[in-house]
């Protein structure tokens, strides 16, 4: 745990947050959720920070929740690090921009639905394998995804839980653009700097207007968490997790 | 009426429901609506059934309402077979998957908006000719369609009422995928079996979350029915139906 | 001001409204907003008018608000000509169809979100440069745009404020179709005449159903206007406008 699993670097108004746990394909453990939330809140209150860029080290965005860590983490209530992270990305006023290379699984895909701009390279793959694990979607993805792609495509991505490519994500408007792998970080940073150069109060007021359904999104998030917790204790889920962990 | 116009076959957790009235291009009469609803509710309560597949016989999905039958069917209240069918596909908890070959007209297109997964072959055509008949859209399509395709495309499809192809339906995310005609039934059945193999409680809870706006959808359905009934009695509609039936 | 800056011509049930102020790239001054509103309301009450077509003269749709005129126009309350125009396009019951050639900037793009059908040629460019001017989006575009294109693309178009092409607008379903420049006016007029030939009461009832979220749209419009007025008086905006006007 001495290694720094969440790294930050501030560059001309942009706080770059990197997921760095390559031996676990950047899976988020509880400590990482806490650090992420802390760095975001810190940046939110720092006038020098105008935008956040999220990225993963080692050609991987994040393989999602660290399942063994998560299974021992107690109730999914307001003080749970995962729940606090979700509320943070829902409520943050400064823009979030993601650069996705490699796998974006589970929370790796659902957190993108809370970002303002999302770019990926051709190595990126996205997956929402909640039902496959006998769980339900989280991070309000059951509301946000149908709003972007419609009920039929949302049902496909969530109920079948199969992975999909950057090109599909682009066609569905889940991401803004597919960028050449070698240029992804530079391009996304330049886009983040463009946002950082916009008038900050007008930018934040406009983001707030765009998030007109925030109360509804939060309510859906809470509704999902109740069902998620319930499913987590089910025999269905226990069997699936057992299979997953012994794979 | 001795011929079986709605056929069912259960296959590894999938109830396959076929529309079979080829001499009327599978137009739905009241009896067919009743049978459809009955077979769906029956399957909903049968633990062995995990998903429904809807298809039409004879390279036709359905040409829609049987208009002469419908015009003699009385008030569109809660006990009307069409209304009961609409409520059924709105409220059903198990996934609905459609295979569309040939024409899907009126209810043939609007029922797809309640399906979880929709596949079509290149012979498929879709049409919402309600305004053309001096009526208004039904099955909450006036709410569900703009949510998928946006106001401008929804207005085009509903106000102009022209037919559109499988390829357009795919671009608009109304359907999930276009499949080779010879493989459509097999492919859709295999997708249905994938859903049938998912953990059933997680699957149903996830579908329920995806249908977060169900109360609003039902309200819109009822609002449409009031206007639909009103329009049905209008001089505009009488003239259009007369022209249609004597064509 | 003796020149006629808003021209109308009625043709077989279609009222064609042309923006005609070529020396200012059809920028809307207050007088033009008033005339637009007047011609729309007049047509709304005229049984011979069944649809409206909006277009610009001189291969330009409109470069948006006339900023110097607008800056001297007083409070953005219910009696302001711009606000009255916005309420008019929100509440109008007969269909609005737009033909976009050349630039559609600011209100030039946001008014399209209230149209039923929108066509453009390849010379068309769209832009929402509100944040660039230290303002926030208007005409409920912060609600309507995400409903069509999803949060990620809406954030791109609004927060970065860069211009986009007809082909992008088509891919995003903001417009219905891209048409050859030489045929744009004829094609759009023929589409408008198709709508004018539909049964008028069924058409209007269907448009009303499609606009199911009208109350929410109006509320968002008012919420935007409060923030817009606030931003307009900000130091951020004064600096941006100064730069813009002395450019």
C-alpha cells in the first residue's frame, strides 16, 4: 500500500488524476475511492483549478471495483467510500474530462456518464457486467444510459453485459471522439485546457443548467444502491462471485 | 377463426410468440390482442419462462390494427383488449425481444418501443401512420420515440407518417441491429437464450431500474388514448378511414 | 430601418418567413424579434395557414442576436421581445420547419431545437457560443440539447462553444437531413406542404403529445434567463463583449 495508487498533477488550471495500480488493472479499492474523492473536493475548492482530467496508467482505464476488497467493505450507506465517490462526481461543479485507453469496466464505464467530455482511443473497451455478476447497474447508469442511447441500446448494454468498442461508444454518443492512441493524453489535456480557459463562472453556471435532472439522478442512484445491496446478499450473486474469484 | 392466429412455443426458457394471420398480413384483431396478453401474463407467472420472443409468420411482423375489427370494438377503456395489451407490455417484468421481418405498421412499430431488444432484417419496414389516418400516436410512442431519437426525428416519423427502413431504424437506435434475413430467427432466439441464462432476479431488477419512467409512460399512454378516442370520432378521421377501407 | 427585415409569403397553407438583413448576416434586432412573433401569432390564428417555414436570405440563416442592439434592450423580463419570441416558438401549435443555409449562430441554433423539422445544406454551420461570451445557453437549449444528443455531446457543444457542420448536426439528430444547396428551399417547402396537407386537428394534437415536456421546457427557459441576466452584468461578460465588439 506504500505505492501511490492515485496520482495527481496540476497543469495550467487542469488537475490530472491518474489511476495507478497496474498489477490489478487499476481496480479501485476503498482507499483509492477515498483519495479520488479527496483530490476532487480539494480541486473544487481551489480557484487555480478549472477542470479535472481522469486517466489510467499502463494502457488501462480501470477494471472497476476491486471485488475482494469491496465484498468486505460493509454496508453501502452514505459513508461508504464508493458511495461518497459517486455523490462527488454527481455534484462536482467544475468540468470532468476522461481519457480512456484500454479497459473501462463497471464503475470504469459508469463514471464516464458523469463526465462532461470523454475521449477514448481504439484500444478502449467498455463493459457493464452487473447483471452477469447477479447485480444491478449503479452510479445512476440505469437512468443516464437510456437518456443517451435510448431504452433498446441501454437494455442491450446492461442486460446482456457484453463489452463494446470505442467505435460503438462513439456512435452511441457515450464518448465524444475516438483519438489516436499515441495522441490521446495530449489531446485530452488540450481539450481540458480549452475548458480551463473559458470564463469560469459562465462555465460552471452552464454545467449546472445542463445537469438540470441532478435531483432525479441522485434519487435513481439511491434506488439502485438499495437493490444493489439486496442483490449482493442473494444466492445468485454469491454463486457468481465465487465463480469469478476462483476463475 | 378456427385457425390459430397467435402461436406459442417454449424453448429453453424462451417463450416464442408468433403472429400468424398471413391473409391479413398479421393484422391484430381483438381476439389476437387477448391471446397475446394471456400468453404474456401466463409466461410472466411461469418460473420456467425467462424471456419472450415476438415474431411474425410469413415474412411480415404485423400490418398493425385490424381497422374494420377495431372500428366496431367500443370505447378504448381499461377493459378494451388493445388497452389491456398495451398495459401488459408496459408492465411486464421479464424481457421482451422482437424479431422484425417485413412490415411493422402502427402498433407493429409502437410495441417495439416497449421491447428490451429489437432485431430486424433488411426486408423490415416501419411506419407510424397515425396522423395520416387523422389519429394520434399510441402506446406512449409520443413520449418514448422522442426519448430515443430526439424531437426533430420523432416529429418527422410521427407527423409525416412515412415508412422507414431497418437501416434508418438502426441509425436511430430504435432497433439494436440489422441481421441477415435467413439468420434472423436463429439469431434472435440465441440472444433471447442469453438473457434467459442471466441470473433472473438481477435481470428483472435491472429491467425495472431501466424503466424508471414507467409511471410517466403510463400517464402519457392514457393521455394519448383520450385524444385518440376523440380523433377517432372526428370528421377528419371518418373521411380518412372511408378512403382507407374502400382503397 | 425602412428595409423589410422580416419578410413573409403564404404559399398553399405554408407561411414562409424569411430573415432579411444581409448587411448584418441576418442578426436579429429587437424589431425583428417583434415582427417574427407577430407573424407567427397571426399565422397561428389564420385557418388558411397550416405550417411555418423559417429561412434566411443571402445564404445565411442568422448570425444570432444583434449584440449592440441587445445590450441596450433592458431587463430580460416577460415583455422583452426576445423572451416573447422564445415563448412563442415554445407554445406555437402549428408545425415549424427550418431551412438552414450558412451560419446559424446562438439563437440561430437554439431556435432549431423548437422546430419540428429542420433541414440544412452543406454550407450550414451551427454554433452555441454562449460560454465563450461569458454567458449561459438560452431557449431551453440546456435541456433540449442533452435530450437529443446526450450529456457528453451537449457539454461539448455548449461548454466548448465551437462551431459544427451540417453533417455533424445530422449524425446527432439535431437536424433531419442534409440537402443539396440548390434544392434546399424547394425541398423544405415541399416537406412543409406535406405537413400542411395532413389532417390539421390530428397534426396539432400529435405535436402537442410530442411536446409532453413543455412545462419543464418553459421552466428551464426561465431558469436560464435568470442566470443569463446575472452573467450579462458580470465582469467576465463585460470583458468578453468589449473584445467582441472591438474585434
